[in-house]
C-alpha cells in the first residue's frame, strides 16, 4: 500500500477540502443512525401505545433529517470531486513535466501507447479510488463501529450471536482480495498492450495499407482485444462469485436475528420496538462487511495504478544537468572531440573520434548508412552522452555546461523531421516563440521555404502536421531548417537536412546557408558531394571509425571512399571524360 501512501502526499494541498468532506461524511453517518431509533419509538410509542402527537413529531424529524443529509451529501460530493480531480490533475501535470525531462534513450525504448495509458487509465484508477475506495473505507469503518456500539447497548446477547458470522466474512474477503490483486495487475498490463497496439496501428496505418496487412492487423487486434476482455471478465467472475456468498451470510444473520430476537421479545427481554431498531442497526453493521471486498478491490486497483505511475516518476533522466555548471555567458562554438567512443546497448557505434572544429568552421560528415553520423552529432547537444572520452565546447567539458544553455545554442535539423499540429508560423518559431514575423519570413526565405509557404491556403497560418495540410518530405525538411536557423544558434547541425530536396533547391539552400552559417560552427551530414565539398574539413565515417579526413581536394587525391563516391555521383552528370579531366586537374 506504499503507492496509496504516496498518493496522499499529492492530496496534501487539498487537505482542507478533503478533511471537510470526511467530517461531512461522519456527520451523515451519525445522522443516519438516528433513524432506527425513531423507528423504535414509532413501534413502541405510536403503534403499541397509540401516542398520536408523537407520530407528528416523528414524521417532522424524519423529513428534516432526510433534508439535512441530502444537503450534506450534495456538499460532500462537491468536495470529494474537487479534491480528487485536483489531486489527479496535479499528478498528471507532474508526469508530463517528468516526461519532458527524460532522455532520448528513455524514449528509444518506451512505447507511446503504454505512456499514454499511464496518463489516462492509470490516473483514472487513482481518481475513482479516492471516493470509491478511501472514503468508502472510512464510511464502512465508522458505520460499523457506531452500529456495533449501539447494538451492544440494546442487547449484548443478540449482538454477540449476530457477530458470530463475521469471521467468515473477513476470511472470505481476504481470499477475495488476494485473487483480485493479481487480476487487476493483469488488467492494467493488458490495457497498456491494447493502447500500444491501437497507437502503433494508427501511426503506421499507411504502411499497413501499403502492404495490405489490414486483415492480419485486425486479427492481431482481435486477440489483444479478446485478452483484454478475458482479463476483465475474470475480475467480474471473481467478484461475481463472492458477492452472493456475502449476501448469503448477511441473510443468515437476519434469520438468526428474527429467530433469537423473536424469542427475546416473547420472553420480554426486549420490546418489539427494540427488535425493529436492532434490525436497522444490524443492517448498518453488515453492509460495510459486504462492501469490504469492493473497497479492497479499489485499494488494489489504486495500488497497481500507483505502482505504474510512481514507477514512471521514479525513472531518472540519464542525462542530467550538472549540479554546479560552469558559468558561460555565450557559447562561441569551438568544438573538440577527445578520444570519443560511444556504445548503444553494449555495442560500439563510434570509436576513438578526435575532432576539432573551430568557431565558424564547417565540418562535413559522410559515410554509409549506419556508419555513426547521427550518433556523432547527437553527442554535441548531449542528447546522448559519450561512453568514453570528452567533448569540449570553448574549452569546457559539455558535461559541465548548463544543459539548457548548451542546447539553446544549437540549431538542429534532425534526420527525421517532425512538425507539430500547428501553423507553419508557429512551427518555425518553435525554438524562439517571441520571434517577429519578419524574422520568421527571413528564416523561411533562407531555407527556400518562403515561396511554397505563400502558395499554401493560409500562407504562414496554414496548419500542418497531423491534423493539417499534407506536406512533401522536402517541404517538411525546409520548414525544419527554417526552425533551426531562426534560433540564431552558435552551432548549426544539419543531419541529412536536404536529402528530400531536389538538386536545384538544394544548391540554392547551400548558397543561403553559406550566409546564414557565417560565424556559426556547422556540422553537415550529407550523401551528396555537392553539399559537402565546400566544407573546411570532411570526415568519412565507416563502422564508427573516421577512415578519411581532409578537404575536398585532399580526399579526391587519396582515392578512397570519398573519391569513389565522387566518381559515382559525377559520372552520369558530367560524363566520364569530363570527370576524368576534372580529377586530373585536382591531382595535378
Ligand atoms: P547512426 O544512426 O549513427 O547511423 O547509427 P548513421 O550514420 O546516421 O546512418 P544513416 O545514414 O542515418 O542511415 C549508427 C549505429 O548505431 C546503431 C545503429 O544500428 C547503427 O548501427 N543505433 C542507432 C542503435 O543501436 N541505437 C539507436 O538508437 C540508434
Ligand atoms: Mg543518421
């Protein structure tokens, strides 16, 4: 029940309202206890002694009591709703904040559907627990105790006799509780699988259709859906079996009451009114015992949900902001890699990388797919940390620079572009929300995006992304490029940023970038020679190693991978002969 305890920590700010609702609840229980007493008076005084004036008083009292309890009930519901919603909303906020802090590596492994079910289904489990579990628990305990005390004062013999069945009730409840615990764990797990399946199918629906896998997807879902249903039915089956047992025991208690109680009335040890009153309190005492399984059930549910929610909150971000960051006013962008190696899951993907890129210089990175290009640039902004070696910016180890400062100074176009369901304008201004319209247009122009944006239905106010206008791959890349440029970063990283753009537009962008990148340290990953040939240094990665490095000319002279790439790309473009002449010239 540790997780339930943690839940109450989140309730603290709402404690005032929560305590007030508990007070109202207890008041209502006490008021409810008056009724059987009035019934006793009704039988003994009104029916048996024909006291009609008392009848009017009793009726008046009963109506007023009912009015007051209704009012209290109303206030109680409001207060409970307020405090439970507020608590859950603050946990949700905390979860969301936490999700922003977790590192890239967490998201490499996390499943979106599962995370979604934490923030929805699991939180709902917690929310319903507050009124349905915790307050019901208080309700049961208080009702049970008060009823028990009153029962003893009416007739202790009858009370003891009626109580003889309660050990059974408690025993059965505990068995029930154990069975439900595992059943609920299964349900939550299955719910997450269900969510993940739906989410992945929707995200990948185009692939599903293109590969005509709708039927097999439907069948796969059928089994997940069935499993989910089965797990839920199992809970129904467990509760279904136990509830009648509880009712049966309750009924037996009633039989004992009329049998032995009737005998006591006949013996004049009790009045008829007292028997009626006793019956009222007996039910008040028994229902909490019957409700117990349901309440324990809620505790279980809240506990499993809590375990998953707090488990997520306990995930520590792998990349942490340094506790005492070195104070830097501005990051200039002199970048040095010292013997950097990097592993993913135990496998080296970068080995002994040594680099030095001065402020304002341009480093181009080439290499086959999977060579480690993206992994290398991802280290600069500490999206991942190097396993060995050091990366320094302006002479300071990046692990000692404030993370926000570091990342703010980097403008990156990632290999996989992502745009938000928002206007083009807001997408470009994502990293600099206070940018003026002129700045946005300037960035878009530099990324060769301005013209096609103007052709969109609402220009810069056109909504793109999931719910918006469809964009081509190249258009998305150009908007991402504008987004990176607008930040005015000291370090610009372009990871295959123009791979989907046609050659002509690409060379226009290259021209623009020359101006934009002026003074900025630029890392450019590309496959086209035309994109990299002007770089101050070009490195070629192979299997995590730098296998070639130098300027365009130097690399052509080396006749290695770069040279062969060049031949491949230029042969068809300029013809074998012209190309050979060009290479001769270079080598001369
Ligand atoms: P990269 O993603 O760095 O390769 O992965 P790359 O050079 O940029 O390749 P392209 O041109 O974009 O295709 C380098 C290695 O790291 C592994 C990959 O399997 C690859 O072998 N890797 C990458 C992981 O193990 N986990 C990851 O999250 C990413
Ligand atoms: Mg890559």
